[in-house]
C-alpha cells in the first residue's frame, strides 16, 4: 500500500543501502540537498508533503535501482520491509595489486581475460552485466576501506561528482578515490585516506573510471 510514510521510508532505506544520508541521496540525484530532509516532509501547517515522481525517477537513475527494488522497500506501517529473495550469482574478483597488470580489463573498464577469481554476490540478474569485485589490499584506503574489504564496482553505472570510484590510469595504476571534479580536460580525485595526497590527472592519462556501488565492511 502506498502512503506518505511508506514512500518516505523507501527513500530512507534506499539511501542507507547506498551508504548515504537522505541529503546525500538527494545530492547524488542532482536535487536540492534538503529535498529529502525530515523537516521538508510536512508543511508548516502539518500537511503531508510527498516526493514527486520526477524526484523518485532521478533517485532510481542515480543509484541504479529498479522500480521493483524501490517498491520492495515499502511496508504498510513504514517500518523496514524484508528484502526480496535474490539468488547469489558469481561475479569476477581480483585484488587491487593485480588489477593494474594488463589483460584483466577491456578498454571500457569491464572485466576481461583470464586469472579472475569469483565470489557470490546477491543481486538481481539485470544488474549483473559487467559488475565485478576488487579486494582491498593494504591501508591506503583507511579509514573508509580496510585490508580485506571487498568493493563491488559497476563500470556501466553513471559517475557523478561525489561518487566513490575506481580509476585506472594508462600507466597501469589502479586507485579508489572520491570524484570531486571532472571537466573535458581534467579529473580531480579526493583521497580516502587523509595521509595520502589527492590526485589530479589529464583526461588523456585516464584509461577508465567506474563507480563503487557497494562494499563489504
């Protein structure tokens, strides 16, 4: 059943699944950061304010979620609805240290070639194409990602400012950063670890960039 409470609950749950606050989800979708604030869900006189269908469509596009996945987050009383059962599927896995070597990715950043391991990852079949896993090695991504964590990467997902991304340079360096700015000529990346420098590259130096959509922590 659709209600004011269940719709807002679904938005909050979608934000949580993407490791975002409601304002972070709105920002990723290209909306005013305050669009999903709890204070905006009722007018001054107490009337209910509903998110627009355009806002929901932008949120789904920004997170890569389907409408079925969104509606699965609805529940009659606004509490957490159980996630629908999805079969685990094997996706390619490789460590960061190996990812910089040649032959593991095609020109678009999709997994290719031999030498990949596999892990099981529960996801809808339509979201499987091109998705792969990278195993964090070392402390260069602390405190956000630790040695042994697994990052799920979707090279087919749209990349926006503020996204956590994996970048491979034409020299073979592979790194996980936050995209802070991209122009037709340059790309600027924020380091996840404050002890490591931020990076800036000419676009011609970048082989590919892909969005991190999930992490085991």
